[in-house]
């Protein structure tokens, strides 16, 4: 049933909707985008790994796939938690990685608009280092949407954006081209901004979701300032208020904006998602954390834009 649900929403274009899988830890409701979920399994014994992060239980091999298992209760509560016989593993795929997360129960799936997901107050999310990217209204329940990319980046820093990729590009010229970036993760937003600055792109404006970036574009649409304020757009897919696919559709359906190069830079780039992004008009799509590749594609698109 999960696979059917995923295919349905993956093949729709720019609806600004998300399917949230709700699960519990110690009775508290949390959520994950169904597009990140491969399957749900009963928990099973795992093989511990020496010198691993305290929240890493070890490795688990369902069928022919070896997975790292993260003890999500321990990670969130910052202390050892009793493992129950009815615990579940949520098997995920994002950033080209397969990771299992231990949870206590899975409640179900809710299909909602990104408009129903609010950016959490820093008191709720844990400040700039928090792991809540949004608070969703799913029926009568408030569900905390977790930043799984941030969780994995903290547990395994080598799997996230690496500044060394930018350094390997060598000496680069400074560029004042105005770059707009929509990214809701506080951690990744900071890392992307730093990487682009290091690569020479010094005129970067960050937005915490697609709606904020779209609002920024509106007064510029028929203005002489458009070309001086926007040279290229980079967008994540998962974001509160307006997701990256909806933003892409709005930009590429607009006769005054469609010429702006747009790159989807997301942890969710699968073949199905790539087809969807192409249908919507994205110029390029790539998976986090390929920051060096992102810079090279930006160089290419901006050079091509100059020649037009």
C-alpha cells in the first residue's frame, strides 16, 4: 500500500502537497515525508559497530541490503531508551543512502498541503541547531516534522556537504551574480551559503521556503530590476508553506520568469522525482550533498544565460 501511495503523489506535478507518515516515540507524534520511506519492518537484532555515534545501534541486513540503524528515541531524548519487542524500523532512502530509524509505533499516513506545515518557533525546534523543520496539522493532531538530513549529518558528518569539494575546484573568480536559494533546513542553509561564498558566488540570498522566495519575485516580475536581482534559483523540494516543485511550476509557467535558470538541489532526487522535476521545467536536478557538482552546473547555466 505504501508503494502505491508513493507512486501516486510522486507522479503528480506541483500540487504543493506532501504525504506525511506519522510515528510515535514515547507517545509523542513525529512525521517523515513518505517520499523518503522505502518500507516499515519489525525491529530485529542489529550488529553493533565499534566507535560509532551513541545513537547508532549498528547494522542490520534485511534480505541483501546492509543498513545502518539509528536509535531515534535515544537521539531525540539524549539518553539510552528501553527497546520494546513491538518497536519498528522505518527504512529510508535519501541523499543516496539507505538508513533505518527505530521508532515505537507507526500511526498512519496523512496527505496535506505544505501550507498546513508551519515553521516551528526556535523554542520548539531547539534553536538554530534544532531538528524540527515544521509543525504539521494532520487531522486533529499536531505532528513534528523531523529534519532527517540534519540528524544524519550530525551522526555522520562525512555524508553531508563537504567544503573540500569546492576547494578541489581550484582558484575561482568572484561572481556578483544574484543567486536565490530556498532551503528550510537551518544547518544545510548555512552550509550551502558558506559553500557558494567559498566558490566565489558572494551575492547569495537565502529563503527558508519556496513561498518566501516566490514573494520576493513578485514585485520584480515587471520591473527593470529583475535581471539585477535574480540570475539563478536553487531550491530544495521539502519545505513548509511551498515546496520546491510548486515553486518550480510557478516560475516556469510564468512568461516573465521562465527564462531564469532553476536548479532543484534535494535529498529526494530519485528517477521518479527527476521525471517530475523535468515535467515542471527545472533546468537541472541533483542530489545533496553534491555541492561541487552544484557549483559546476551553476557556472554552466550562468554562462549559457549570458550567451543568449
